[in-house]
């Protein structure tokens, strides 16, 4: 006996097919684009930048969110201006204009409406036929051959709304204010459909369904809260920066802001969205001339590396601004004033090199550790170590945190103890944060222990007794074990919507650094061999953690793991899984694997492997290879 088929009433509307050739601004807003040139009608009307060429923010989820928020702000401002003008022009008896009284997808606060394009059949479209009957069938997306789900629509009477609530916490110890935390939570009145009421799926438009409901589900599951006031920034909070440069340098400044800035502090941007741009770099570019010259030199170096430019002009730009930076620094040091500005420019000269340039760049420059000597002197003058260890210091000074990052990992580059090792030891004993996890991804405790291992490395180079050395190795290994998380602590750093979970990413990166610290510590044991079982197991675990829990590719975080990759790779064998994983990640990273600290690390590992992989294999330390090649790299 056949089951009678249920006839679905036919509708006159057709499913709207989304154009793939519209401008990226309309595509981000999920709006229909008339594809007008040079700017479409919607962008022109709302005062938005119309982009047909794929913009940089399109390939990055976080930058997309920022761009969407900026567009929403511009639209609100434009709509408010239009409404104000209408209210002024209307008399007391004048009825409101139609476009003023009907909510549009720009003014409607529901995410479902904002993420749909207005089709020709929509009642909010200019081309809508107002003589046709209204109902669910008028919406193209819902015109599927099935009965509409039977559940009450929560926004029949009132439009849904979202409320952002900022929560601030101040901790007091003996009536003394200590750490200050701030977080933002979003609450929404939107009611999602019940589980049994599913929407139809369309293979060609499946991304629309996922974009709408996954983004909304994200607000219910609760994304990790972000602390927007973690660091004490040197410039405080500024709304807008006005940067003055000569016309001939405008191209370099634009290149720095558009292409280099996003490479410098990727982990800070994950933890505090836009903070590196708005709180660190742009304010310094505006107020610190020495810092500006440093950034212009870095921009020229990046332009030369990425565009493969050759010639006197680009080299002249690099050296001209490099020389101007050194001159400004010397003048400021002679005046013995503006120590904060001198410090941030000096740190910029050291750290920004890690993001740009090719390993074979042979332009003259001052070694990073000579710059760092000046930086440590300024840190002492500003009493930043005392500020970092003081119990009354609610927020760690950003420049001190950046100095600590360079100091700890940089010390391993030249085989000496970190300059501020005593400060890190005191922080470790007090179990307090220096902001390293928020800035570079690794938990502070593990970084403090890497500082202790660097001190032990320096003592070994000075001739420390083997028995005493092994005793310290065992003690540090036990302390590293105490930082191990419980089972199940590592998982994907992505939420179900594809957004990065900052705290989970930090846990995963800490696991990578922790394994590298163990490898570094084992390499100090007398008689260490790279093919001994303990070393092989550590390198294998490192490769598995890297492959399973760290995003790769241009939008991944391999460039933030240069030091762990160097430590693990330098003791890997030709048959190690590390070599396979590493080669795959280098390939996925593409051109970005060729410059900055990552490119220099790749060159160094290739030279180490060339010397250790042949017959009669012998241990060759990567620092010795750097000295042989005349390389003076800071690989962090």
C-alpha cells in the first residue's frame, strides 16, 4: 500500500541565487549588490568603501568581524543622520516617510535578518510587488518544498535586541588595590528555533545556513571572555592617531599599516582584538619620531622581501630610516629624557626584525643583543622590574613584558643567563603573571622555567660540575612536570563557528613550549645523543602536539613558535615524524615561511641537518652552526 504524498503548495517566489561577483562589502553584509562601478549603489548611499578586489580582511575571521562592526557603525551613523534630517524637515502634521517607518535589515537588530540578502521578492526591496499576498512564502530562502515549522515567532511584537554588559573586577589585598580585570558579555533576546524545527538545506547555499545559526549559537554556548585592560600601555587609551610623514614615505607607512602591522603581535591580537594596532603601534607612530623611522625601515625591508625588489632605491629607503632611527636614539640618550619613548623604539628595532626580512639580507645593521643592552639600561632607569614584581601593580607594563620575552628566549641564542632572571624567579615563586601568555602564547610559569634552564646552560658553558649539573636538571624537570595540565586539557583551538578560542590556544601553545623546554633541558645532560629513546619520544610527542592542536598556514600560529620549532628540530633524526610535519607546515605557510624569524629558523635547521644527517652522525649544536655561518639571529 503506497503512502499518499503530501502536496506542498506552490509559491510564486523563487529562491534568490546569490551573486559571486558583487563587491566584498555587500557580500560581508549579506546584501544584494547591483555591481555598479566604480562603486555599487548600496555602498555609495551608505558611504562605505566599495571593494571588488579581494581585501586583506576577507581571509581572516577576526578581521572580518572587525570590518563588519566598523561597517555597522558607519551605517548606524548614516541612518541616524538621515532620520535626524527627516525629523527636522517634517511638520507636525506630516506623516512619516515609508523608508523611515519600515525596519530594514540595517536597522533590525536580529542577526538572522542581517545575514540575509534582500531578494527581489522581499517586502523591504524597492522592486517588491505590494499587490501580492504576504506571508512566509514571500521570503526566498524559506520557499522550500516543505511545510513551515510550527513554532511561535518570538519577534512578532518586539524586535529582538542585544545588550553588551561590561563587568569590571578590582582585587584588594590588605586594602591595597591589585589586579584589575574587565570583560564584556553579550546577552540577546533572540530565541533560536527548537531542535525539531529544522530549516531546509540547499547544497549550493549551505554556507548561509551555517553562518546564520552557528554565529547565533556561539552567543549561547558562551565564547571565552576577553580581558581588554590586561596591560599597562605606555600611551594609555587613544581614539585616533594622526601620523605625519613626508610624501615620499607615505607608501612605506601605508605598507607598514596594511601588511606588516598584523604580523607583529598575532597572539596579542587574538587575546585583545585590535590592541596591538590601537594601543601599541599607532599611538607610538604618532608621538615617537624614532619609532616612526624604525617602522618605515621595517616596512621597506618587508617590501623588499615580499615583492623581491632589487636596486638602490629600496636599499636606500631601508638604510636611510635605519640611520635616522639610530641618530634619533643617540640624541635622546644624550638628552637623558623621554626614556619610555627611547625604550619602545629600541624594542621595536629588536623585535620587528623578527617579522620581516630574508635570511640572506646582507645590509649592515647593529646586532640585536647590542640594542638589547641599551634596552636593559632603560628598563632599569624606568624601574620596570620593580613595577612588575610590586603587589600594588594591577597591570603589567607592556614594555616590560615584551622585554621579558626577548630576554628569556634571546638568552638561549647567545648562551648566557637572562638579564632579569632574578625578577622571573621572584615572579615564579609568587605564582603571578607577567602577561607573557597574553602577549606571546606561552604560560608564564613555563617561560620562567625556560629562564632557569638558560641560566643552567650558561653555568654549564662556564664549566659547572657534571654531578651538580645533573642535580639541577632533575630539579627543573620536576618543576616542569608540575605545570602539566590534567588529561583532556588539549583540544582544538577553534569554536564550532571557526572562531579562535584564546585560552585554549594558549594551553595548546604552552604544551608545545613545555615539550621544547624538556628537550632543551635534556640536551644539557652530559653525553646527550639525539637518537636516545628519551629524546626520540619527546620529539615525537612534540610533532603530534603541533600537528593536532596548532593551526597552520598563513592564518595559523607557526610563526609564533619559532623557538620551540628550532629546539625540537635541532635534535630530530631524518626518520623522525617531526621532519614530515615540519615540511608540511612550511609548505602550507607558503611565502611567509621565507622571511622573518621563521625563514631564518628554516635556514638554520637545514644547515644543522646537513651537518648531522650524513654518515658518521655527530651532534652539532645549532649555536655552533650560527657562529660558523656568521649568523646573529634572534629566533623568537
